[in-house]
């Protein structure tokens, strides 16, 4: 066999082999607010979430292949646990404030304005406790916005988080959340003893806590409206 023929056969074999070699795709994750993060960042986020309780299963809601990448959208739940790792009532501490007033007198909005709790009197108040890396928190925002639009100025709507003003400002540029925002509020949240997110707290016209609920679903939207209607 001539040398040129041998070289041609080897070349064809190499081209065929390379063409059939499967390239391992890179996994990315799409957060509920639309941000694309790496697998390493996703693992770091799960570690941070685990500080608030036991991670529930990760639910992959969709998966899209783009070139050499796979982008997965997801949801993660967090189940609060005691020191032995046993599940606890996630809203047990907050529920102790039912029929009582909040354990703080004032808050500072993301705009730097002082909000006295007494300023809320005269209207029912819905307070949503959340943070930017909480998928269930982000998932309920469209429904919360719809409730806000439904009641308008007849109800106070507050969103309280321990996240910084800077982080929340960036978040709100990408995700609509039409509440009055209170940031940097770890001390106030600790006073309530909240251990689960999201949490929704309903106050009557006198600023007294009447109901505590977890995350809002489309089905729960009717329940939230029933509660507000009772307080109006």
C-alpha cells in the first residue's frame, strides 16, 4: 500500500473519530429571577440556604440545551429544623405574636425614609418576609403584585428582608415586586424569630398581628384575599 493511501486512511479515521466524540455539556442554572449561574455558584447557594434549615428536594422545572451548555430552571424548598435535625413548625415563633403588636417601633425603607409602625394604623397591612436567593419567595411575587394591584391604597404592603439595600436595588431592576421595601432588617427579623421564607404576616387596622401564612400559591391567593377582606 502506497504511503499516500495510508496517510489518507488515517486522516479519514481521525476526522470520523473527532466528529463522533461526544462533548460533555456544561451545566448552568437559571434562578427564579432569571439570572444564569454556574454549577459552583448553585452549590454555594444551596450551602447558604441550608443555614436556614434542611433543604427540601431540588425540583428542575425546565431544561434547555444551547450549544455546549444545558440551562436548568429550578425550585428549592427549605424545611426549618431543630438542633437534632428534626423538622419544626416554621412559623412557630412568628405565631407567638398573633393578637400582639410587632416588637419594633420603626423601620427604614429602601429609599431611606423612616416608617413608624404607628403610621400603618387605619389600614390592614400585609408584610412579606423574603430574601433574594429564595426561589419560593420569588415565585410568589407575581401573585403578590396582583393582590397589591387589586387592593391599591386601601391596604399597606411591606416587604422585609435581611438583604442589603444594594442587593435588593439590583434585584428589583430585574424583578417586579411592587411593595414598600425594607432592607438590612436582620435585627427586626430576629426579634420576630422568623425561621422560614417566605412568610406572610397580616396586621389589622390597629397594627395587631392577626394571621401568619407561608408562601402564596395561585390557589392561596383567594385565601389571602379572604383574610384581607376580613380586616378591611
